[in-house]
């Protein structure tokens, strides 16, 4: 549909900050694209962009129009998905804003399984924290979100929440490896730590534990938002890090000489992994079917990925 092409043009202009750059990306002339924008602004009775010495940027009206156009594109994709289902062929595109813990092992496997049944569906995965995930839902940049603690926004419609234990990860020759069963934080905190950055879900739970028990002190040697970097750091040193089972692979840990133990519930609260979408928004058939698949997978296993 022709108007959807114009919506895509405005999306690109907003992203690139330039009509010329957006035109080049679409292999059309900047003059032709500029005429389309001017015609649309005349029809709406409002300019959509601020013309700057170098490029353009959306004004308030433009931001409102961009959200509207994204909704129109999503509605059209949902309609195509529903029509395809009538013929027994599932099509569609699913964009997921996801916690980084889910993108290492869990989501690749789930997408692989889904595509085996529905090869005409395409995916985009945006790694991000929970705040960014909620913003992408609100701006219609994502259909689904997979987010781990802490959830604040009312417009987030939770489809399912699954509890996740906090686990400690360390080298198989570490002193903690001699302990059996669940670990106490006091034991872990006797060693230098490689911890997730502040405002991440796991770090929020660790910080809460320290606030509740004044005798607990974290000796932080390394801090990062990248969980894979933390695992590599632990592998190269004698540090201890923390994560949730969803972000770990049992075979990968064993291959790299690492092991894990859950933290005792007396020391940390369980965190919750949320699967959801924007409240009052209807999902496409493809997105809803994929959401149901990952929820089933999460409910059937709280253990580490293989």
C-alpha cells in the first residue's frame, strides 16, 4: 500500500535526520521525497519537521504522526497475518525487545523452533534493559517484551511472569566449589566480585539484599552491563559473578570450566521475568503464537539452557 511507503520514509527521515539520506536509502531523489513530505504536511495542516541548518528533526506533530504511522503499519501486518492464517500459511513479522539474558541461548532456540513450523515469519530482536523495552512498546517499535525486574509502568500488559533464582557463577577450582547446595551471600561476598551494573534486574536484587543486611558488603572488582563479559572475566580470574538461569548455558559453563550454585532464598528475593506487550494493543497472530510458545518453554523449565 502506497501510504505505508510514505510512513516508512518518515520513519527513516526521523532516524537519519535528513531527507536526502532517507531518499538515498530508498533509491529515490530527495526532491521527490521532499515533495511527498510537503504534500502530506499541507494535507494535515501542520509541519512535521523542524528544518535545521543541517538536516531535519521531528516536531511535536511529527512525533504524534510517527506513532500513528507505526500503529497503521502494525495493524496492516496483523491483518496480513490473519488473512494468511485463513489459508493455513502463517506469515508476519515479530519485533521483540528483550533482556540481554534471554538473547544468548533462550531466544535463539525458541526462534529456531518457531521458524521450523512457520518459515515465512521474520523476527527482529532488540537487546535492551527493562526501561528501554517498555519505551519501545509504548513507541510501537516492538510487539513483545521479555524483561527481568523491576517492572514499573502501568501500560505494560503482562502475559506471564516466571520467577527466576539468582545464581552465583565461579571457576570449578574456586573455594566456593567445595560447598554443597545453595550458597549464602555472606560466603560469596568474601571473594572479589564481577557484578552486573546498577539498574539491571540482578543488581537490583543484590543491592536490596545488602540494604536488608548491613553486615553484607560487596567487594566489587569488575562491573558491567554485559553478562557475557562478566562470564569471560570470571573464566579468566578468580572472581564470582551472578545471573539468572535463563541467561546461562549448562554445556557452555562446563566447557569453560565454570560452575554455578543458586543463592539461598533467605538472602535474596526471587526475581521475575515478564513477558508482555503494550496494554490495549492487539497482537498479530504470529506475535501471539510466539508469545505462547516462549511462555510454555519458560513454564516447563526453570533450569539452565542446555
